C-alpha cells in the first residue's frame, strides 16, 4: 500500500507535473480573461477563480514546488538563484491564499480632502422576510450568483412549529426594469 502511495506521490508532484500545473494555471487565467470580458467579473470569479478545481490546482502546484525544492536540494549555495525563484512562487501562492480566505473585497469612496470609515462590500446576500402572525423573521443568506454557472439556493428554516423550505426557482442576470 505504501509503495503505491509513494508512486502516486511521485507522479503528482514530479517536475513534469509541476510544468503541467503551471500550463493549466496559465490557460485558466487566460480563459478567465475572456469570460470576464464577455460575461462579467462575477462570472469569471464563479467559474474559475472561486471554483474548487482551481483551488486544487494551486494546492497541487504549491506542493509540487516545495517537493521539487527538497528533491533537487536547492538550499545549496550554488542553487540559491533557482531557490529564490521557487520560494517567490510559494510566497505568491501563500499571499493569494491569505487574500482569498482572510480578506474582503469592496469599494471605499473617499472624496478629495475628506475621510470616511464606510466600505461597500462586494458580498451579495439573498434577503427575505417570513411573516407569521405579528412576528416577522428576516434572513440574510450569503450567495454568489453570476451569468455563468449554476445558481442554486435551497435552505430549510424552522419558524415556530413550521418547517419552511426556500428554493431558488430562477436567476435573471442583469435585469431591466420596465
């Protein structure tokens, strides 16, 4: 069993696998540029940048870089230039992970000579109310809908003695008011 895991590890994190991951990464961000141009930023975020397969690609790429640094003993003085290049890629991947999982995105409007502490977040929420008698229940559920990809929402809530199912039937991107 350990023999097979070792073979799989060597194949997943070999130098040729690192090259493949880099090519897939470059192709992905290139395709994301065209998606963003045709369908908007939210579509590129949903289909490429926030997808699980893209996260997995970056994780595999990062681990393969670290594995190859160790495998080729790049800590020797004569290999410091190559080590610096590889470590910079790891630092970039760690920075992008920190931004993705710990950061927030939004806009802050600051007029010249003015100051503010208000940020308009890019996070989107599905907001709805359920009225039961005189009681009103309000919900703000985080969602990420885009003109591409699946836009799904389905949740169950306990309201008093009743169970309420909320399900998204349809999403209309860029609606126009008549």
